[in-house]
């Protein structure tokens, strides 16, 4: 019986996680002068999508749900603290942190749906 594609925790899934983490570092820590202007609220959608992607990639790479959830909440908080304190011309925001946490939660829920759909084939 073939294994479901999403259950494979090999080099591909770890590579996808690594690339997703690198993208998150670029998005979260780009100096403010280099961040493109966007309509109000778009930054919250970017935070949500970024952390949803981190959650899905982390689960695919085999990280346990509790550990991954805790890591993502801590990463979200840490990124906002760094944005507030570092000379990046960025500002830390509780609203951004909440968007990050919501994105992580949605990504973890999406993983459940993806794996159920993959195993039912």
C-alpha cells in the first residue's frame, strides 16, 4: 500500500520548511524603508499567510503539533519584539502577533484537513 504523499517527512519536506523559514525571516526583518506600501490591513494578511505556511511546512516536516504551535507563538512574539527594539524602522504590534497566532492555528487546522483528504484516497 503506497504511503500518502503528505506523510513523507523526507528531504523535500525539510527543504520546504527551511525555505519557508528563510522567507519568513526576510518578510519579518526587512528594514522598514524596503517594505513596499500596501493598503491598510494587507500586512495582517501577510502575517496570517506566512504563519499558516510555517505551520503547514512544519507539520509536513514531522514536527509535533504542540511543539510547533509553541515554537510559532514564541517566534511570532520574538519577531514583534525585535521589530520594536531593533533599528529596522519597523514597529512591533500586538495586532501583528495576533495575526501570526491566528495564521499558525489555521495552518495547523489546514494540515489536519490535508492529511485526511490525502489518506482517504
